C-alpha cells in the first residue's frame, strides 16, 4: 500500500478502510468493545482487551509498522469530554 506516512488523516482512512473490508463483520460479533491495531502497510490486525495489548501484539509482528487503533463497535477508540460554560471551553484532557 502506498500511504503517506507523514499524513495522519491518510493513515486513519487507510486503517478504517482495511478494517471495514477485512475484519469488521467478524470482529463486531467476536470482539465487541476490544481494541484492534491495524497495520496499514501490511493490512493485518491485532486484537487486545486494551489498546496497549493490541499495540504490543502488533509491534511484536512488525516493529516498524504504522498502526491505526480502533475500538470494535465504537465510533472512536477513546472518548474525550469538554465543558462549555461561563469560563469558556474546558478540555478535561488538557485542562
């Protein structure tokens, strides 16, 4: 695959496409809520119960790989919160 390695959006799009085409149907019945690290260069996937576990398996297979993380059955791998109030926007992650 010819993916620009300096373009996070292209990497994410490739990872999502690989997941949809090769893994989504099976993983959403077998691994709901778990994490998948997609190697966008090889088109392989590694499942773990945590993001760290998925990446550890993926890195053992390919130390130089570029990976996209997906949480099976969710819109995103992580959830972020923010608050908008009288003091402006408050980002819970960065203060």
